[in-house]
C-alpha cells in the first residue's frame, strides 16, 4: 500500500529552505521525516519477549498501519521513512536509575505492587546511549519513535533541540547539540493504531497552536479549526483530538446528537470558505471508533497551495517538521 501511495503522489517536490513570504501560488510541498525506532521489549523470565508474553501487538504492524494512515490523510504530503529500528532487551531506566525486572514489572501489572515513583524515564540517558543529538545534527534522522509498555515512563510526545517548545510535555533539557528541533514520540505496543494517532494528535495540537500563537482574532485559523459545539454553539468546525464537533466530554466520539459544523468547508474549500454549514453527527467519523475519528480529523487539516499571514496553507509541514515553526 505504501508503494501505491508513493507512486500516486510522486508529483510533489521538497520545499526550498527559508520560504516564508505570502504567496497564493506556493505549492503544497511534501515533508519527509527520517525516523529512528527504538523498541524496548525485554526478555521475560518465561523466555519470551514482553510483547509476546502478554500477547500485545507487533510493532511492525503498528508502524505499517500508522505510516500508511498518515500518508493517506495528508494526501501524500507527510511521508515517514523508518531508517533504523533498534530492539532493546531491557527495561529503560527511570530518572532515579531504577529499572523494572521481569518479576517486579509483572507485579505492577497484576496489582501486587504499585508503579515505581518517579515514573518518568531518563530521556537524557537514551539520547546519549543512541547518540541521538549527533544523528539529528548530521541529518541522519529527523525524529525518534520509542515503543514500550505501560508504566515505562514515556510521554506521548516531547520536543528537543534549540528553541524547543511544549509538545504535549515540557521540552527536553540540554539538547541544543542537535542543531534543530526534533520530536520523540512515545508509543505503546499494548495499544493499537488508533492510540498512536491519539498521541500524534496531541503533538499536532501543540505544534499548530504554537504555529498560530502570534496571530490574533480571526487570523488564528487554528482556533477556528478546533471549535466544537459545546464551547461555540452553532459555530463548530472540526473540533480537536478529544472532542468531535458534537462531543460533550473527552473521548465522546460516538455522540449521535446532530450539530451544525463547517467541517466540510475546511475539507472542500479552504482557504476560500464558502459558508458550507451542514448538520453532522458521529456517523461521519466512525460512530465512536478511535482510529476512524482521528483519521477523519487529520483528513481535514489544510493541505493546499498558498500561504497567508506568513503561514503555509499546508499545515502538515509544521506537524511533521517543527523546525518550520517560527518562535
């Protein structure tokens, strides 16, 4: 399937550096990202890996499905390439040096013991162990995806590098040696592809909020895009990763209550809105299924030619490459 999308969308070209002037004819450029995958899947006392011991997901399947989804919903403009996968036969160290063992980890899962405090993983140790800052600086990789397990201590996403900003977690300290911003995603092979989109969605929210942070009022299109009926009655757009246009609470993606929304205007007419307001409900985004809703939401991200107020009409270049964001 990935080869099919590559052939289908091979008409796009990389964007030149430093392009910032408003231009209605600026193409919607492809953004590529080279990914280092680190998979913490320790051998258990049973003699098999943790993921198999507990019948959790194969990360090759998770990666394939997620990358294919992102390629699809971005209309080919967001392209991930896995350049290396490292399988690590150990439990990662916490900030105080603690590591679970096979037995102590299973005790936590079985509620015989409580999770270790502090729970946060030692990111600096991982960055050093795998020479990540230097590899970013050398353009060998652009970001890192870490797969692990419940209680491993990874954030859904976090950002490092010069002028790194909030990315659903505080920026990684002492990472300027990378010479550019980069994101470290934290995925769980206990969960499935929909939950990967959940983590990625919070990354996208953080990055797009920062992208539009200097624009006031109606110029802040991110604020308009994320409106939902509960906070803006009668003026819903596409909502956010937790709230569909008609959601009444977090994760309420299956709500059948019909509301007015301009989501079709974003999908079909952006940036020249035509006032296309329609009545929508959860049948439009999968009836409550997490992966279906998140793909629907991402599918409405602008991905067309042009630039206004200094911001590209192709939002995917910011989501994939935070170095593009002016801070």
